[in-house]
């Protein structure tokens, strides 16, 4: 057998032994690798978007918090300032009404030398009436005294007088007037109270 025949035989044997190769798992995995790369990339984009959204929400929440804190501080400062002003000028209306009373009293004193005692007394009486009217406009009323039964809540006994003319505990005289603001006693009236004869 010459060399040419041997070469042909070798070529034929090679063609007969050749068989189709089956796809291996490695080959299949390599064929699917483009899809495997697409899925993680898509998930990463969604994660980045979610992180960005959460950061924006956090920044917005922090901004709202800072604004709320600033508004609260401004409100506290404004309330403190307004309260101080109210306390400073709380008696403004009362003082404004007292001033005319003081003016009239001053005029009465200035005219005392030129007026008779009766006329002067009448002038002072008018001033006192004006003053009481001003107090009533603020809810201030004098404590009831003469002829009333002694009440320790609004009366203060400075003396007792034995008498049978009135029941025991009846107020006979007023030493110093008392005043109440609505239902609150500003100053108790100092009074003289009747007691039964024979009592010490």
C-alpha cells in the first residue's frame, strides 16, 4: 500500500468517526449569559431609583421638620412678647378712667379757698360718685355693710357693741369700705358688729 492510499483511508476513517457534539451545561450557561446580565442590571437600576426616591423623601421630611420648628419658635416668641405687652398695659383702661377723677379732685382742692365748706363738700362728693361709677364699669362693687349680717368672707370686725336694738351679728357701722371684683373680694370691709348685752 502506497502513501496515497493510506492518506485516503485515514481521511475516510476520520469522517466516519465524527459524531454531532451534545450541548454541555457550560455551553448552555454561556448561551444564556446575556439574559443573566440583563436581569441584575435592571434590578440595580430599580434599586438606585428607590434609593434616590427615599433620599428625596427624607430631605423633604427634614425640611418640613425644620420649618415646623422655626414656626413653633416664632410662635413662642410672639406669644411671649404679646403676653408681656398685655401685662404692661393691662390697667391702661382703668388708669385712663382714673385720670379724670383725679383732675376733678384737683380742681376741688384748688377752689377750696374760694368756695364755702358746703360747696366744697359737694364737689368732693361728686368726685367720689364719679370714682364709684368708674369702678362699677370694671365690675367692682362696694361690699354691703350697714344693716347686713356679718359675713367673715367679706367683712372684718374691728369692734363689737352691745345692743338690744338689732340682732347679734348685725353690722352697725363701717370703719373702712370693702370692695369685690365680681365674686372675688378685693378688700374686706372693716365694720363694727352688734353683740348681745352681757357678752364680753
